[in-house]
């Protein structure tokens, strides 16, 4: 398929435009369901549609820019934003974003490959894929372990707090109290997290995906405050990233707009899904999708290695590997989104059938309900 | 005679004063240690919870669940002991466990600092500096605990009836003075306050039973009661609990009826007089149907203008009509007069619709109203209906608006007046026009993007970009949020029009 403007932008057909809307829809459903960004499926999804990795990241950041703004406004209205935490995170996040943009742009300009998937940016694609695999393997495995591990019934079903407790004992002054989150955290840990989140956001557009669980698991921030504060930070960090990538010429607004068409609608459906599905199942589905996305990216890595002449195998394998990568990714996305839709439809039908209030008279002495 | 709650700090003389008072009055004595022991027997690791609160960086959901259970055990222990006779309780602001109960005397003991320091140095064999640090730390921990458990500042003296400063007053004389005050008619039990205590006991027992049964131990349930009718609300993902809850609560003393309501969320409807055939009822019910919400009724009778708390005389006949909210919420004086038939009819209508979240009443100032709203129930909306019915229409409108604004500042949920409710339900003309305009703009923007691809891509990464890269940044900075905003508003309006919001 011919590329436009020096292998930067894909030629848009009805088929790939529809695929992008569907990708947005799937991403939106999963995003609304898992309560985190869905760049983990959108970025590789776009790469599977032959969008260069760096353009996929830039366009995804532009797509999320407006969403973050609206989400942050909603959360701020509900009192879920700890502005002190967000601003401190943002200080280093902006630095992280800028470092990531610089590295991604430099690697893309180094080129590599012969105009296959992702154009000539095989080096950049490989770099993005490796970061993606490294981070999301860790996050996905952690979430999966937390979802399936047997729990003491007294503990309830909340997220594990072992890491947060461990970090809170580290003697790293100065510590700062964050009033909305009601936590006391070392300033250095906050700045470090901001840097990492910014870097990951700028590299793969998955900063929020790491930032929210990190705040919950590492700092012990309540889930709603973690989401609200991250969105508030991402509103500025994401905007900065999108503008920086646009300056470098790596944002395809057509893709951003097509993703948006599906994702906003998907978020509504996904958010509804969380109300009717058990929390453990939410975590299980989200972590499974993430790990499948990792597998999908891992399958594509040999292609980039071959394009960079770092690995040698028959060229005939390339279409198979790329096809397998795409198939796994879309199976994960469509399967996950389908599962959410299944539960939503099931719950809606049940709600129609069931008379929700059970009026039960006081049971008889033998325990039977009269 | 009242239940006397004495609040103090360790080594401050409060416990000795409470014991002396109990001896003089001939009342039973109960202290926090006994409550903690019972909580531990019920599987609540109170010590660990306290340590966790001090050491851990944040209040976690798990801790909140344990806190609610601890509150239930503490409430049940105190109510059971008080029901058997008179009681003096010594602890940390324990009166907040029974805020809806009128026959409570709330006493704060302020220690004499030098004497307290000496006591700590002597009993714990600590040097002066360490003893001072110990006192500072323990006081801070207790304040944190009270804030966590009751969501109040223990040092707020407005929360007490009496403050006893032991700097000059001896323990014996302080106890003698308290004896006199305890016998004043202001603190005598009334049928209403006794009924309120029974409701609290019922809810506490229900909460404990639900917590101890492994089938319901981890469920997110809200517990409400009114005149012996327990309303348990569970979320749709725990739909399998519907038949289990009555089994668990089957033999609960004092329980006339158990109602289980499935709800994704809760709508709180505050009004002075409810009617099931009113327009507001239909609108609230319609909203609840769309959201899968339970509707909780709060009958509010303002006791004073501008937030003044005006005590309300409770008629004995109203005693059995009094009702309050959940166990975890500490409600203030509840008996607001007689529960009129229309309130019950409205509640009954909600039960029949499958959307009852229970109902209760409160009278007094705005602070009391806020205190009556449970902080552990996740409300999606608070609807403020017709209030201040004895005022002129203009004053009523102003006062209702002011109350709604006050609530918006104090409740973590959007607050709407009934006048604004239709806009939440229906797509009004103005909104439809805005949505249409947004739709047209979205189509124009998408059209421009997709029918002028070459030009756009040139700006984003082609020849034009080489000449002026900042133009691409500007385009993204403007277009990305604008498209999101327009398309987001269009979708929201469409969902509302389809009644799927």
C-alpha cells in the first residue's frame, strides 16, 4: 500500500478507516471497562494497520488530548482530583514526555527497514515494541496475579497494598501530604513516577495506564482519586506530547478523528459494563487483554529485527508473523470488547425480567421464608 | 436517665472520672477496651486497624469496610448494654455512634497537662522528653482515629454538651457536678429517642450478621431501617445475594420485614412532603429507571433559617415513626414529627417499582441535614424537592436554592433542584439546538479533514510542515479538544434522547 509524505502517513481507504473506527470502539469499550487508557491496544493496533509506530503514538496522544480534558473536568467536579499530586507529577512528566519525543523522533529519522510495516522506521518500531512489551508484561502479570490470587475473606476484594506499605516505610524525606488523596508520600517518589509516566506516555502513550495503578499500588491513593489526578496531569502532559509530536510532524489528525468516532461511544458501553460485572472479572479481563497485546507485539518483533538485519529468516515468514500479530491483537480486543458487550446485554435483559425488589416477610422459625 | 459518654485521652483522668460518675449514679460502666475486645471476637482486628491507620499511607477500601464493621459492633455493644439499664461509657468521642439518640450526655474531659505528664513519666518510666513525645504522638493518633472512624474533629467542642477541665476541678467534684447535670430533664429518654436507639441496634446487628456470614462478608451492601423494616441495597454484580440476604438476617430480633433492592447507584431525594402521584415522583422514578438506581427518601423539616440548629420537640406519638439511615452513617436526631401517610405511600410505591433505597427523616438545621446523609453510600445525584413549605413562595425558592448550594459544597454528588430535574431527564429545546449545532460542526470538520487530506497532511508532515512546523502544533492544539468536545456533547445528547444516559 502506498504511503504518503515520506512514509509517514497511510493512504486512507474505506476499509482501513472503518478498521480505525472499530479499533477506537474496542479501545473505548476496554478503556471504559478497565478504567484506564486503551493505548495498549490502539497503538499496536494502528501499527498493525501499517501506521509507523511513532505516528501511531503521536496520533493516539492527540486523540486522547480532548478525552483527558473532558474526563479531568468531570472528575474535578466530583472532587476526585488531588491537584497538588497532579502538579508535582506533571513537573517531571513534561520532562519525560520531551525525552521520549526526542528519542522516538531520532530513532525514526535513523530509519531502518525497507518500507514494510511502519515504513522505514523499523528501528523506532522495534524500540516502541520493546518498551511496550517490557512495561505491559509487568503491569499485566501484576494485575493478573492480583486478580486470581486467593484472598483472605477478611481482606475484601480491594487492590493489594503490600507495595504501598513497603514504600511508605522508606525514609526518603521530604514527604508531602496530599489532602484529597489523604496520603503522605516522599517527594522523590512522586517526581520519579512523574518522569516514568511522562516518558512512557511520550514513548507508547501508555503513561496513564501505568500511572493509575502505580498511584494505587505504590502510593495507596484511592482508586477514584488516582484516576482523576492522573487525568488532570495527563490533560497537560498529553497536550504537551501531542503538540511536540505534531511539531516533529508525527501526528496524523485523520487517524485521531477516526479513533475518536469509535472510542467515545465505546467508553459509555465499557463504563456501564463495570456496573454489572464483578470487580475481579474486570481485572481478569483487562489483564488478559493486556497480556495478549504483549504477545501480539512480541510476534511482530522478529519482523523489525529482520528489517534491521539483526535476525535472518526467510522473507516468506514475514506476512505470517505480521498476520499472526494482527490476528492476536484484534482477537484480544474484539474478544474483550465482545465479553463486555455480552455482559451489558445480559444485564439489560435480566433487568427487564427481574423485579428488582424482593419483598420478603420475616422468615418463619424454621428458617423458611414466608 | 441518659447514656453518659465521657471522652478523654489516656492518662488524662477521664477514665477515673467516668468510673467515679458511674459509681455515684449507680450506672453500669463500659469502656472502649470492652468494645474493642468484642470487635476482636467478631474477627475485626482493631489493633491492626489502628496501626494501619497510623502507618499506612492511605485509607483503603478494605479499611473502610473494617471500620464500618467496627462501628456496627461498637453501636450494638453500647445499645445492648444501655438497653439493660443506665450506662456510663468512656472512650473516644463514642457519642457519635448514637447521634440520632436524644438521651445522650456528651462530656469531654480536658486533662491538667503537668499532672498528665507526670503520670506518663511515672507509669511508663519515661524521661520527660520521651514522655512529652509520647503524649504528642498518642494524641495525634487518637485524633486521626476519631477522624477516620467518625469523620469529625475530636477537639471540636461544639460536639459536646459539657467540657470538664480538670486543671482546677477535682475528680470527685467534677463527678458530683456531672451527676446533677445527668439528672436534668433535657437528657431524659423519650419514646422517640428510645425508638431511635432500637433502630440503630437493629441496623448494627444486621450489619454484623452480614459481615460474619461468609456469603455476604465481602459484599458491598448498604443497610437502612425504618420502623423495623430493613432495606438492604446491593449492586447488580452481586445479584446472587438477593435470596441469601433474608436467610442471613432471618432471625434478627426486632426485624419486621426485609427488603432487598438491586441498584447500580443511589439517588437521594430530599423533600418535606412526599406524594407518590406527584410529578417529581414520576421524574425521579424515571431517572432511577434509566440509571438502575435505588431512590432513598429523606424527609427534611427545617428547624431554623440560615443553618441554625433548632431543637425539635418530639411528640411521643412520633416515636415509632422515627427512622434513620444505614449503620455506617451516623444520623442526627431523627424524629421530625409524625411520618405522614404519604411518605409511607411513596416509600411503598418505590418498593413496588423495585427502586426503594429506604427512607428516613430528619429535622433541624442544615448541618443536621448534611449529617443525616450517609458518607459511605455512593450517591449519583441528590434531588432537593419542595422544602420550607411554611414560607412564602419567594422565600421558599431562595431558601431551597441556598440549601441546594450548601449541600453541593458538603456532599460528594451533584445536587439538583426539582426545577432542574426535567433538564436532566429530557432533551430540551436549547440542548437539542446545541446538539444539532455540534453535529453540523462535527460533520463540517470531518468533511474538511477527509476531503482535503492532501492539504492537511502537507501541514502535518509535508511541504507546509517543513516551512512552518508550528502550524501543525497549533492545528492539533485547537482541533483535537474542539472535536472531542463537540462530538462528546453530541453523543451525550443523543444518549439522553435515546434515554440511555
